[in-house]
C-alpha cells in the first residue's frame, strides 16, 4: 500500500469504519511507514466535533431586531410610494378578462397550428405511400423483363451447353 492510499483510509480507521481487510493492510503500512504513523497520531488528536458556540447575548438580538425593523419599514415606505392612489372604498376593480378580439386571435392561432400539424402528418403519409408504390412498380418492372435467351448450341456445331442438359436442368 502506498502512502496516498493510506492517507485516504486513515479517517475510516479513526472512525472505526474500515473493513477488516483494509484495516489489516493499513496497520501493516503504518508499522513500516513512520510519516504515516505520525500523521495518524495528529489526526487522532483532532476533536471530532466543532467547538461549541457561545450563546448570542441580548445586545446581539436587540441589534438584529432593530436592523430587521428598519428594513421592513423601508420596504413598506417604498411600496406605499410606488402604489397608485387608492380607489374609493365602495368600488372594486373587476378582475381582468380577455377581450373578444384576443379570444378570436387565440382561437385562430390554435386552428392554424392544428391545421399545420394535420397537413404535416398527411404529407408524411403521402410520402410514405409514394415510396411504397415506387417500390412496387420497380419490383413489377424487374419481374416483367423477359429473360435473355441463352443459346443452347453454337451455330454449325453439335456441341450443346451445360445449361441445356436435360439431366441437369435449365439454369
């Protein structure tokens, strides 16, 4: 085991979280390596929990309350200055409702989007059908071509070709 691996495993040894195999390897390394043994001693001396904090005194909390109150007051003053003048107490503003033109525009837009998607789907289907029909026509064209007749004998010779031998069949 090298020193870098040993350093990585030291925290687990201190917390007693190492497997027996790793612990045995680390202890063997610590017996041979003086630098790692010293490092383990220094790490073992470190406290495992942070030092306790002193409680906050009344002076701290009074300053905190003052700062928060000032921030809230500033926020409320800024909001009051930005707010429009209040309406008469008896009249309430009706909730916002979209105009008829806006509704018509939204409906037209939705119709156009739907029509576009439908047209795109129909285009894809027709392209697929066209490709399928082209494949069928190409196959039919290849099947309809008449095979080239192969001569069975040379002119003026009694020799016959092997592809016309009755016992072997025709190729």
